[in-house]
């Protein structure tokens, strides 16, 4: 089968890239080894967060936030996105200083989406918060969406523009034959003139086939969810110096995360919850919100995600082959970036240059 | 309670009790954990405390549990009633909750003997107050002697339905009708299995005996019933169904349904044991060998949780797993194990004679397993309807787990126990694929809910 573009990986980034390319008239086929959104794309916490990102990511996250505001016009679905803000709480003076420095850094880069709030405003915003906190850093435009719905929305919109999803298809080898890419897969041969690597936690296997291995570490990130509760908190809660991330979803259940790592058997693609880690997280939640101690946890799970050593993604042309591109390594914060990634990757592929500079994300940064 | 045992048995029904009595005889450290306050499991629930008069009404098969419970009380196994297992993994770590406190213990060998559950079959109106599973009716009867005041309609399929009708008859309950939804065509398809079933004729004669008594008592027994619906405004008022080509109704405040039992696989799934779809029993069950060994070293399954074979068979399976764990722990040689186990192996095989016939005879029709009524709620926790599930399939979510991701069905506190099978059947029906290929919901821990406070207390360094 021959197409303009073959994209390896049918998660958020592959689907978003395919959609944008299709919107500009390119024929795309996605090669997905399982089903779209099977791993981190579909099972993440769904945070729409500009707050506290690596400075290199700020131009991307700000543009993506604009796209999220109007996601329905892009995807014909609101992806259940809500924008009650994201907040990092300071528990003491040292925390507050840390947050103030952060806010100053963001301002110095010419952005204003991260704001300091004082104790009074903090407790106005989150009256349920336990006593003793002194203030916080907020991004009022932030929020959350539903990950699997978002993958599905991207897929359905992409399919409506002619993108083909070749699911249950594993890539065995990649070969360049003249100007064409030849992929040998579990479902036969596929060829194209352009190749994009959006393989998430498996992206290093693809980039290794392109003779440019990367220091990617697959890890399983864990989340737990509680029974439904009456509405009691709006913003997504984080903390300045402790591992905390939790939000109350539309249905009332709480999703608790915060860089909790589960045990991972990468070969078998099996994750297993490490309850002692979860216990630490439960402890943090209960110390901020003591009234939650009798709330029942109904489910915990791990999703397999790609981590780079510097915790920012690779968004780049290949340095070994022409007409090969990479978008992976989102290191547990790709959900919010997914709309803009498709946009910049399509620009990079079609125009040779993206409207937002991507220098920090080049694959060559790992050359030694 | 210690934090390590050579053998931990989960479940205090016939399999667990027999396993404990067998294994602890050799002086190993052994603990039996059970959710119930008393030994007996579902089948022999309240066996130690039930008044004689009520016990007689429950029948001779129930009284069999007395001996089993007594032998267990005699043995050296430590007994932890009202203890819930919320986590189990392949490293043989067991998360438990006892006296409201969570803890983790480990074992060298684990026997999962957590039995069966009633097969949840969603039909129009099944979530209405006044519609319950027959097992719930039995629990109320066994534990508290509670029986329906204003009569009851029984509907469904399988031996338990007949047994409950018989028990109610003897307890003086008005059984307004017994509606058997087993398709008449099953009688034909079960015939080839009948000769083997004759080897277990005591089960057949018992079943026929119940039917004759019910008939004599004038209880209407309708066979080949279809299109079952529960109707009423707030509460059940009318049971509607089709029989002999005609629409019929019965006024009733209570409808007890039963559609057979399926293995409780949530623990074996949590541990990562391999499961397979059993076409004959219409359910998922863990793969295991004759002794109960699963593919995870050290984890065994015994009793109905390993596949439905009934209470007597569970007892034999429990003993076999007990012998096998002693062998695994180095306390028996293979020869000794085989010699000790010979009788149980034979008896367990004999118990199996009746099963292929029963499974074919009581095979639940697809029209019930995969309802075509789009308004019927399938996932009660997240309120997902059959229509939403079928729509998700139409949108390209073509297996149970993708449908779960998309619709949230199976994500509530019951963890999909009530809807997992129904979803698989509906997805299979809508996509035209085999149920076996739809997969069961990937089990997500905890196996049963625990609170944030209970979990937080596991973090010893900085307890709140």
C-alpha cells in the first residue's frame, strides 16, 4: 500500500499530525500496533496545563491553549474540556518564594499566564483546602479534558478527512528505497514518501531503525480514581514542593496522580501498581484535604509513557534521513500539547519550517 | 496476624475450608481469609448459626456444610473472618483490610477459593426496586430467615432457581410463578450430553423431585419464556413476558432472577493469571491444571472460582490444592501427594459428569445476554445503557476495553463485576465477532475499594 505519509503510532500526536496533514491535502496512513490511545494517550490524567512548564515549551503550550479553547471547531467535539484553572499551593514561606521566582521567570519571557495569588484568594478559590497554606501560583486558563474521548475525536475527524488507521499492525523493519520508505509490518508492506515517528514509549525502537537511537526511558505512570463525591473543588490542585496532582472530574470522582511510577514489564506491556507509592500520594492528598480520608479509591492504573532525560519532547526532522520526522518523548505532559504538535509537525513537514521555533526539541541535542 | 504465611487461602467456602483442613494437618503456617463472619461461603452461608428448623427447609445439600465447617474449626489454620482482600500480585503480596485497617502480607503459596457470583443479566427494568437476584433472596433467608411477605415471581434459568422455589415453598412463601427462560431448543442440544449425566443421576432425580413437588403444590411453572421485562413507576409492579407466543403479565412487588453462576475472577485477574473464555459455561475462567496451579508460580485456584462445578466438586478441588501446596512447600513427595489425592481426583471427575448436560440445558440465549433494548442500563455504577455501548462499537471501539474507555462502563465502584460479561456480549453482537475475542475488562486494582485514609496509613514513614 502506498500513501504520501506513514505515521507510526495512532495516539494523540500521530492522530493530531495526521489530521493537520490531511487538512492540507496530504494522504496519511497511521500504523498502530494496538488500538488508538491504548497507552498513555488514552489513559492519562488529561491535564490541560500551561502552569510550570519548561521555559522551552511555553510558546507551544500557549498556542495549544488557544487551540484548546476552540477545540470543537477543530475536532467537532469538546473533548469534555473544562477550564477551572490549575493551581500550585504553597505550604510555607520557602514554597511561596519558589513560586514567586517562577512567576518572575515567566514574566521575564514575556508571558503572563502564571499568576501569584495570596492566602485570601487561595481559600476563596478552594474553600475546602485544609488550614496552613499560604498562597499559590495559578494559571486561570488551565483545566482538563477526557483523554480517550480526545484520542477518539482526533481519530474520527482525521478519518473523516481520509486518514486511514491500520490497527493491530506492528512495524518489523524500515527501509529507504530510493525516495520511498518501505515498512515491513505484521500486516504486510506499506510505502510512502514521508515517515513520521509518533510511537510514544516505543519511539526509540523506530528511531533506532532510522539509525538515530535516543535516550528514551519508558515508564509507567500511575493514577488512582475515587468514588463520586459532591462537587467540592474547582481548580486542578498541585503543590509547590510535594508530589500532588488531583482534580475533581465532571462526574464527581477524584483523579489522583502526580508523577507516581508503577512497576513496568515493558516487553509484556504490563504495569503493576506500587501501593506503597500510592500510599504516599494518598497521604499527601489527605494532609491537604483531611475530610477526604473516608473516600473510597475504586481504581488505579498505569499508562506506559516515554520519558526523555531533559523531560521535554523531540519535535524534529531526522538527522540521518530526509523525509523522516519525530514527535515523541512528551515525558508525562503531552496531552495539552497535542493540538499544537499536529500543527507544528505539519508545518515542519510541508513548509520545512514551523511557525513556532522548535530548536530546543531537535533530536540532535542527544548527540555526544 | 503474621506478615508472612507458608500458605494463605482466600475464601471460606467448601474449597477454602477443605484446603485449610488438608494443608494445616502438616503443621505449616496457614491462614484462611474470608469476607464472611462465619465459615461456609455462599453455599453454606450461616451454616454454624442457622437454627435447625430453617436448616431443614434449606435441604440436605446445605446441611453437608456442617461437617466441613466443623473439620475446619478443628484444624490448625488461623482463621480471619470479615477480612477483605483488596490487592493480589504475582509476587504473592496480598493487600488486606481487617478491622478497617489496611495491611500487606506475603505467602509462599496462595489458594484463591473465592467462589462464584450470580451471572448478571441486564434486561429491561432489571434495575428497578423490587427486582433482585435470587442469590440475595437466599442470603436473606439463610442469614436472617427473611422471606418475601407478598409473594414472589422467580425468573431465569438454572438449578438454583428451582432450589429456591422449593425452599420458598417449604417456608410458606407464595411463589406466583416460576418463569424459565431456558429456550426449548436447549432440550434438544443437551440430549447428546444426557447419557453421561445419568452417571450423576442423584442430581437429576433431585431436580425432578423439586419439579414434581412444585407442580403438586400448584405453582405455575412456565417454560420457554422470553422477552422478560420488569415494569412499574417507582417500584416493580408488573412482570411482563412472552410465553407460547402470547404476551402475559403478572402483578408482583418482587421479582427474583437467576441466570446461573459464573466464577469470581477478580482476584485471579488482579494476580495476572491467564484466563480463557469457556463457551460451555459462558464465562471467563482462570486456566489451571488438575491441582489448581495457574500460570503464576505459587498461585492456585480451587472451587467455583476456577470454573463452575458445584459445591461438592469444590471440596475435592480444595483438598487437591491443599495437597499440591504441601508438595510445593516440600512437605510431601510427589508420590505421597498422588497417593493422598487419588480419591479426590476420582470424586472430582465423577462430579463433572452432570455438568456438560446442565451447561447445555441451561445455556442462556443470546437474546438475553446481549439485550437489544437500547434503553436498558448495563453499567449501574456509571449509568451506561446498551444503546451507548452499541453506539461506541459503531464508532470503531471494537473490544470491551475500548468501549470501557469511551463510555466509562465498568469504571465504577463495582469495577465491572456487574457489567463485564454483558458488555462483552453486546460488543460481540454489535460487531459480529466472537465473545471470546472481545476480552474481559482489564482488572484494575484495588480488587475492592479502600479509603484514602486506609491507604495513607500504609505509608508508615509519615502517617497522618
